[in-house]
C-alpha cells in the first residue's frame, strides 16, 4: 500500500546503532528505507555484546550514542521488530533525538548487559566487535543496576 502516486507511506524514523547501520551485516533488512542522516541520542548507554551492541536507558548519562536514521513504513517497522526480537530481547521506544526529532529505537534490559563492557565512545562497529566480547580502551566494565 502506498501513498499518493504509489509513494510509500512512511510512519516515522528509526534510529539504528548496530548491525543495521550502513556497511554492517544486517543493513539489508532496511531494504529501500531512505537514509535520513547520522544522529545522536542521549540518555542511553551502549554495551558491547560481541556480535551486536545493546543500548539501555540511563538518564544520568549525558554522553550520546551515535547512529543512523531511516524513514520506515509500518511493514518495515514490523519486520524490524521481528529481527530485534521484540518483546523478548529488545523493546521499541519512541525517543527524542539531540536535534529535537523523534525516532523509534530498540532498547535492551539492564539485566542483559550486566557483564558486558560499556562502549564509552557511544559507537559500535562490527569490524571492531565481531569477536566474543572484547575489552578495549574504549570499553570499561561497569556494574548495571537492575
């Protein structure tokens, strides 16, 4: 189902910060979703789970995480929910970006990252983190409250 002149009916923006980014292994799941640019999102912490990252809420953390924005249709959003394991592994929340726009983002549960290193630079790359959870200069172990 499309909008006027067969154009897709976009339902909003999705903020991606891991394997769905350009150049990463799952980017193809976004299909023809238009890239809307790079973006920053605060109030979260990003953790390295090895083959993929996980963001969790942390309103006290002022360091933004970096990601990419895509316009998505309802069908694409539903497919992404399936890929992200909503509601078992992730939940989808509408969050305000640093530039004031709102976007959907997939967030994990603090219990899921309690033994994972936080990525203090707020950025994940599969080329850096495709091995079992490494510790690097950009990562530090921090306890997470449940």
